[in-house]
């Protein structure tokens, strides 16, 4: 499957299709069962041409499995949901129950907290707003869009874009819509932004696109593979088709964009 958008934007990396399936692709990258890893590492590999697959035993980390759509795996976090709330905020050292667990911790972030949200109570509010689902298929597949077969339909297509390209994607997402809020940037992990947030939009009558890779840890994890100057732009497949149909005759063919594109 080829993309007019990718060609017009002169993307450095391939758009990544996210598919749900009960069939495991051959020769796909996959975490070993129980092995820790970042879903965004696999995303970066897909953007560079490889296929990756995940299931309910090979999702890299609990947050990653949740972001991929394998249910609320954060319940399995050390100390349960409450433990996660302290991890994302002020750390186990400031949690009475957590102090008993510190001996088991080998992660400074867990002890002192990631400090991404001010308090454990606000982390609970954050979790209440995550569109957590358990998808009805066995596998989640990351595949370069060019390798998607005619009989396959992605749930989401994710672009890897620099600031110029991201700006163009935002314009294109709004190009043929009556409203002007067809793109949003929710707080969450990098895998949440390309996964469960986009899955929720895919169910909508008028889906929105999601700006991602605003997760600092995800940025750190992919900088060696993709560089620093990029974001993700996740588009539910129905919206992707709409945007593809709007390339011809749009701003991507003339004027300001063509001048910006000269340096890409």
C-alpha cells in the first residue's frame, strides 16, 4: 500500500500500519516472553522497514501492553494501581506501603518517582481518562505501510514527521472538515498515543488524529533510531483514507509547502 501523503511530505521514514490479527506474520520481530522492552523500539524498526508483532505475553512492559490494547495491565504493577500512581508521581519512598517494597526495587525512578504528574491522586484521574480496551484479536502488528496487502486493513496509520511535516499533516487533517479541532495531543506514553487513543478515535464517526512522541521516555528510547527532530501523527484508517483523497488539489502541490519541502 502506497501513500500519497508520504510522497508529498517527502517522509524520511515509512508510515507504520497498526493491524489487529489472529494470524502471526512470518519473520516478524517480537519480544521474548517476559523480556522488558519499549514498544516504541519496535515502532522505530517498523518505520525503518521491518515488521513487529506483539501478543499478551510479549508486549515489553505493562504500560506498553496497555497501550497496545491488551487490557489494563497496570493492575500487575508492583503495588498494583496504587503503586503505579506513586511511580508516575512522587515515588515509593513517599508511600507508606511503598517503603516496604523499596528493597525489591532496582529502579531509581520507582523509588523517587517519575514526577510526570504532581500527585498520586492526579495520576488516578489520568488513568480514569485513558481509553483502555482489550482488543478482540490475538496479535497487534506494526508493519511498514508499503508492506500492507490489499486484503489487509489497518486500524491506524502512524506517520513519523519533523516539525514542517507535522504542520502539514495538521493542515491536511482539517482541510476538508467543517470543524477545526480534528487533531489533539493527549498526555500519555508514546505507545498510548499511537495505540489506545487512536483506537478510540477509530470508532468515532468523525475520527481525529493524535500527535504523539511527546512522552519524554519514548523520545529518549527512539532518538538513536529516529533522531530528535520528530513526532508521531496517528491517524485512524478511515481518516487516513480521507486525507489521502485530499492530497490532490491541496496546498501540498503549490505555494508555501513546496518552498518548505525544498529543505526536507
